[in-house]
C-alpha cells in the first residue's frame, strides 16, 4: 500500500506541481531537490514510491536510482522517473538503472496518478 511518496526534482516549479498532484490524491509527500538528497531521504524515511527527475545537479536521477536499488534497505522501493528525457533510449536506460517507469514532461496529473496506482 502506497502512503508516503518521495518527490525529487531540482526545478522548484516542477517539484511543487508534482507535490500538489500527489497530495491531492491523499498521499503523504516528502521532497528532495537532488539525487544525493534523494538517496539520504530514501534510506531515512523509507518511502513507498519515488518520483524522480533525471537531470539534476549534485547527483542525477540515474545515479541516485542505482544507489537506492543497490542498497539492501531501499532496493524494493519502486522508482518512477518524471523527466524531459523521454526518448526510447532514455526509457531503456531508466529500466536498466532499476527504474520501474518513466513519465515524460510535460505530463498530465492523470499520467502521474496512473503510475502511482500501479503500486497502490
């Protein structure tokens, strides 16, 4: 059952937009603004799902995903990438990093909710 979602994006507007979609669906939201912070928060709060951008400073989403999937305490947390990188090669690479899905920007609230519902 999904109740706590970690939303990761370095764009303040994208972060707020995603956060509002998730909160409107009744989920608890924790945010992070880069991959490094995402890895730390994933270990600390053990979210049920992570929505993560790919292109970020410090540590990108792919690198953060690899770290989260490789860690025994966080390996079972599904990661959905929400990104402007949505070519076929990006989808394949996202999957190879351990991601469970990819939603391209711009997205609709329904696309985000649909991804969350896969794990609810």
